[in-house]
């Protein structure tokens, strides 16, 4: 049996196999977050009723080249209030080069930064997003450690309002004039419900993106990708 590797990514589709006597039941799921200890997946409501804490699960991922990655794990907890987000134990033997607290998804969506109390808004564009924070490109003069209010357009119609702190600044390599910066933000004081909302939004966005990592869901009729059927 192959072990899962760090090839697993947010928005990957996996199959979860659980034992319901006298047979095994298969459920489709979408990876929503990856941490040092857990893999969060979005499932259907019927599957969530079976995936209670302690339940043994076999997770199977079929990669684009046709190879299959399989690992045995178990349910640690349910996340959020929707009933569809489940945290699985990170499988033994799954070693990742990343030391990030949360997995990132490459994603270009609008962000609106509010640097002061007067309500002025500075538009920006994210380059990646995770449950822990995001990177964006902006021409706003800003410094490490600064906190500000942010609106992230997780869908074209639903802004996610949050507080974020600047943790790192880099020149934008695509902007030789250096008028723009790549800014790394971490979310400040997100509730568990907020974290679940971000994770489910990441799973819901369609896997296909354009050359700038813009989600195809932005061009769909309803403005949002599906989770799992």
C-alpha cells in the first residue's frame, strides 16, 4: 500500500472508505485544509453522519498520472457548524517538506484592504489563500506588524470580513517599478466558525483556474463551484 505524500493538495478529490457492517461504504470528499496533524475534508451530510470521532477511514487519492495513493487514518473531530467539514488524523508516514500551519491554495481573488478608520478602501489581488492567512499584491504603503481590516471575495457576491496582520513583505517580481509589493498576511482572531468557512470556500472553488489562478467559478452562472455531490 502506497503512503500518502506531500503531493496531496487543497481541492484534491479523494475517496473515503468506512466500514458499515457487513460492507464497506465509499464516499467522495474534497480536501479543504492540511495541517501538521490533520487533513480537513468536505463531505456530504450522509457521510458526515458516519464519520464520527474515532471512526476508522481509508483515504484514497488518484493522481492525474493514474497512480493511486492510499492511507489508513481516523476521524479526529468535526469542524465548524455545517456538519460537512471533518478533520482526519494526518496519516502515519506522510512526510511533508512544508512547515506551514495550514496548507495553501494558489488562488487569485479580489481583496479590499482598509488601512484606516476613515473607511478608505484599497483594492488588491490575492496570490494564495489558506485557513491561516493569505498573500496579496498591492501598492499600499505598509509595514510588517501592521493590522487592518480586510474583505476577501471568497465568492463574487459574498465578502469575508476579517482582521489581518502583515507578517512579511517582498517586491513583486512581476512589477519592475517596485510600486507593488507581495504582502503576506496572517488572520487575527478568527473563530473556529470563520476557519471552517474559509476551508469550505477553498474546497468549493472549482479546481480549474486560468493562467492567473483565477477560479473558473467566477465565470459560472451562480458564481460558486460545487463542493461534492
